[in-house]
């Protein structure tokens, strides 16, 4: 099954309680009422940790930031408001685990690795902007924790260099096709990159990190064989914050999970066959050889006497030679299926 990650990122708006509510939403059962079936929930949630001393230049940190999504007078104050400390990340790790979810961390600087003294995430994520941050890649890879990398801001040369850096320590790597445009215009998604990665980087797990509005492209990515899907999630797309509007809210999370899990069930096996569940419909709806006029006992059936009618539990047209030339053992009205017991 596809490994699906709900990216909280910093949509918690600096609140552990909001993050816990998002974990609650992700862990709710996915129930398809039409077929009376419970489906598998998301596999993981992901948070992001920044070390502000290793984040931006001094002038960028002190620049005024007065947009509608600002949580501070300067960009530095804004970023500081959104950061949870190591202990809070640990608290959310334990909470996610109690709900049966994996916990993934995007660590944006070597200084963020202090949290690894408290717990070990199931996977580490490298944001696409850090694919060229080779010192960070080396430090993360040295932990031997499985790593997911996104290609959103990288070309093939940057991707290859990042992989070579991580491979010095381990090869448990997943590559997510990604477009770092928020939200991503559909004409820029280029899902065929997934096929390219599957062909040229087949030794790695290939997936897709989505920044489009809605759930169509993650579903298409799963259909193309993406083994990991990452999608931003929120409690309410109207909430304050730059990522909220482009995220999936509660209903969207439910619909995406329902549709992806049902899509997975639909893949089946690579052959042509009649599904067991179709047999009843086939018998009801297919056609059988039937009379096209009233026929008397002893009548020898010719092709002029027959046509095709439902139900489909009689002779098929390909079996007409079994019927033609046979006598009727009793009268048979027009438009009745000819069954074996009436032939002699």
C-alpha cells in the first residue's frame, strides 16, 4: 500500500494543541459507507524544525513582516513564534505513536538534531531547498535514520550529488517528485517525472509530494505507482498561515484517504478474467438463444427461429450449432429462452 504522510509542517501555528488536533483528525477511521468497509488511515504525520540561528541572514531576520499571515513584527519574530521546542516535538511524537502513526521530522539545520537525543523519528525528511546543503545531508545520513528527499528545487545534477552524499552512510532513501510552487499550477505538476524517477532511480523508493489544490494529482500519482504520497494538512483552510489555503482540511483528508485506499483495492492483477462478483449480473443481463416465434412440440429448430434475449443462463450464439437441428420436446412460446431440457 502507498505510504501516506500528512504534512503538518508549521500549520500548528505554534500550538501543540492544534498539532494534536491534526493528529486526531489523521487517526480517525476512514469508512466507506457504500461498501460497508473500513479503510487504512494515513501512515504518518510530519513536522518541521528550524534552528533560527542557521536559517536566514541577519538582514532577512530583522526585515519588517506585516502581511496578513504574520505572527510577528519582523520575519525573525514570525519564524520564532511558529517554532516548537524539542520537548514539544517529543510530546507530539509520543502522541502520534499512541495513535498508531509514524512520526517524521523535517530538520532544517544541524542544530535541530538536538531533538534526536529525546527520540528517533521513523524517517527524516530533507526539504527540497536543502538538497544542496551537503553538510546537513551528511549529518542527517550519519544517523542511519531512513531519509526522504524532495526534488522540488533540484535538477538531476543536484539530486545525484545529494544521493551520493547520503549513500556514503546508507541507502535507505526515498525520492519524492515535487514542485516548489505554492499552490502548484496543474500545468506545472509534470507527473511524468515520477515515471522518469522510477526508470532511472529504481533502486530507491519513488513517491510524490503534492502542493496542488485538491486530491486529483495525489490519486493520479498513486495510479502511476508512487509508493509515498505527502500532502499538507490543516484544520481549516481559512486559518492564518501561508500554507493553510493550499492544504487539505478535515473533509479533504477523509476524501483523499478514502479514494486512494479504494484506488489501491482496484488495481487487482494483470490478467483478463470474470470477477466472481460479476457472475450474478452476467446471468441476469447477458443474452441467450431464445425463440422469435411460437414453436410446437416436435419442431426442428432452424436459425430463422431464434434470436438473443436475457437472461444469460442459456445457450450463447457461439453454441447455436447445439440448438439448430434439434427437436422440441414440448411447445415453446415466442421470446422464451431455449434450455437443454427442452431439446431432443
